[in-house]
C-alpha cells in the first residue's frame, strides 16, 4: 500500500530515503540519494491515505505531468517519477537554502530590496510562461533563490499547462490556491490567463513592503469574492514614505481586470529594474481606496464578471514583447534612423501592448579617461537622451508606459546592446548596419556581432541609400 510515511533507509525505485524534510497538507518531502547522482535530491510523495483530500491526488498528477516538461535555472531539475499503482512520487533537484517564507519575520523590507526581489521573481515567472505554464500559486513558500541569485519557482500541483489536460478544472469547480494571493479571475473559473501570476506577485510585493496583506487572510469564498469589486488600501495609506513609482507598479499588478495589469511578467521586471522610467498615473498619488459609489458600480458591472477567452499562454506573451531599438546618434545616421523608426512603427502597430526601449551606446576608450562633456561643454548623456526623445516623438508612444530611453557607456557597443537585451528579457532587437564600408572593415560590424550572439530575434536595417547593394532587412532568429 502506497504511503507518505516512510522510514529512513527505505529504497524506492533505486532511491534511498535519508530523512523527512517537510510535511505539508497535500504532500511530504524526503531527502533521498542514489549512487549514480551526486546532486542533492528531494522526493515528493502525495498524501493518498483513506479520507485524504481528492484534490491532493489530482494536483500531484498535474505536477507529474508538468515538471518533466520544464527546464532552465528557474525550476528544480526533474529526475524521476513513480506510478500510482506502486508508490507515487516525484524526484527533483534539491535547491540549497530556504524559501522566501523564512523572511516574513523581517517584514517590512526596504522598497529597493522588495523591488529587487520582485524583479528576480518576475524573471522566473516570465520564463515559466514562455514554457506554456501558469503557476497559480506564487507565494513566499514556493520561492527560493539559487546561490547565483536566480529565483526558483516550486510546487506545480495547481499549475496550468496550455498543452496538457487541466485535470483540476475538469474534476473540480472550486478554485484551488492560497487565498491571500489568488487573482480575482480565478474566482470566475478562469485559469488560462498568465496575468493571474502577475496579480499574485503584486500581492507579495505589497506584503513585503508593508507587512500587511492587501486582501487580508480570508479563506472563505465570500471573503475572497470581495476582491472582484473592492480594491486594497493604497500602500501610501499604510506607509506615507512609499515612493510613487513603487505604488504605481504594485497597484497596477493588483488591478481587478487582467487587461489593466502588466501585459507580461517581463514588462513588470523591466519597471522594477528601471524605477526612474516608470510612468506615473493617478495610481501613484492615491491615499484612499475607491469611493463607495465606484465600488458599487463595479459590484454590479456584469462585464467585470464575464470570463474572458484567452489563447495559448505563449501566444498571449507575444502580444506584449519588449522591443529594443539601438539608435545611432552620430553624424551621417539620419537616413538610417528614419528607416529604423519606420520599421519600429510598423512593428508596434501590430503589437499594441509592446514596450519599446530606445538605446544609445556612448563608446568610451578602453584605457584613457573620457569626459562626460562634449566640446561645447554639454553633458553627453543628457544630450543623447534628448536626441532619443526627439527620434521617438513621431511614434506617439506614452513615455514610461510604452516607451523608455536609455544611454549607456561601453567599450564594446555590441556587448552593451547584448547585455541590455539579456538583462531586460528583450524579445526583438532593431539595429542599423554600419553604413561606411571603410568603418566596417576597420572596426567590424556591431549589427553582425549582435545578430550572431543575441538570444532573441534581430532585425538589421540598412539605409535606403544602400538598398541597391544590399537587402533592406536581414533577419537572424534564435530561440532562447
């Protein structure tokens, strides 16, 4: 008879049970070893004794289906699984350290630290979404950090995979999850929207910054349903010193309607990493909750209750990419920059939720010191930020919401562009080709280096003057 109550020294499918690590409501974790595997291992065994919660079995089936399909640094490495007719289990990599739950006694944390933690989690969430999975249980006890700093998401028993049967949805009509972190649409029986994870992360950011959960601790269905129409107190109501940019980000994550939140976790990570560029709206200034009249209208607004139909998770992400355009502000580039702007405009016209990041790299000497001022005594960075804004004006994008400006110093411009793209999870790079054949022969091609080493799609643009000798566009597509 299968059991979660094992004895140290037991052997299951070649794994030796060493010690129990954790006993939860739906499963037990055991530290195990196997002679041919050097890395630390955990075995997860569901509670399937008579009278156990049926959802525990179904959620374990989901985890057995989903975990083997996941890869990368943001998930524990899958090792093996055992069938239900013998001893059901999942063996996975044991992440060193403790979960984020262990930090609850330190709350509230400084805003900058919460933003840094949130950024790392958002990166992990984005990576999970790219793999067709919505976690649906983002909370401190399901988050760890590798020694190298990357966030790792644990426990996929409540997750949704858009290419697998959703057993929880098929067999139950009650939303499963951790009540304080559950998104409103989950109460409408919606499990296919990745922005539910963004809501949960917003709850975590609010909690870690204030030590107060935005929707309380209610576990009752009636209590949870209030978040369909009742907004939380703004952070500045609880902590007057809360920076406007931080409140703007968190309240946007906690919007009732998914469409009003960030389009993707990558965009959330971008704002958490660039607070000075966050577009401030009325959210950032609020000190009180919405008026009774507004809440009442929301309470009886049937549009807010209607389940939205969404496509595949990866397809939803494709509508809100971060597009990087590398703009050359040196002399002789106007025609090329006009062509870049035209292509950027056509691309963004098809992606209304996209974020455009305009980047200019100031090339500096490898050894000699460079002055921050130009020959006329003007600050180079300020001048280039102004020039970038001028370049972007015809696109008519809202700065801070759909448009950001960045100027970087670098010895190697290509390396700077690639680093920016990696750190900010850019989906598409637009870059102009170096126009002078003499410069290309002496200095090499920045665009070619970017195209060769980028982990996203790259569009190389040439000026109209060169169209008679080269194609207008060159594509280099890579999949991370």
